[in-house]
């Protein structure tokens, strides 16, 4: 997904400065963890699910608003890279608990 989104982004002709400036925007959703893990996970998951950028891409195409497409592709790329790095959707148990794996250092069970 990350590679496909980057290739499609390049085909839109949008500038890479825009890409670089907006790439981390979905991570702002993690600020909701300041209110607790339940709301943090909900906010993070809403910003890191493919549903919203997919809807934005479809709207851009159906409404003939090609200027919106690069934003959706940046968002798709961000989510794809996150998944590649092991940052999955979060459980309300805390930031480190994802649908892909437990984040953080592994504890040696022999100790």
C-alpha cells in the first residue's frame, strides 16, 4: 500500500514538499492519549484506518476534485508505512498494544 500510494502520488504531479509537510499529520491523533488510553486508541484508529482516506479518494474522483487526491494518497502512504513498521491499530489497553503485535522491548522470560 505504501509503495502504490507513493507511485500514484508521483503521478498526480503534486509536489513532494506537500508530501513531506503532511506525512505526519495522522500521528497528531495520538495526542488524544493524554485523555486516556480508550480515547487515545479511538482517535488513533480513526486516523489510521483506510476508511477515511478511501472515502476522500472516492470523493475526489466522483466529485471531479483532483486536488483532493494527493491528500488521500499521502494518508494511504502514512498508514501503509505504519503497518510496515508494525504500528497497527491500537487496543484500549495502551499505545503499545496493537492488532499486529505488542510494541516495545521484549522481556527475557528467563529472568
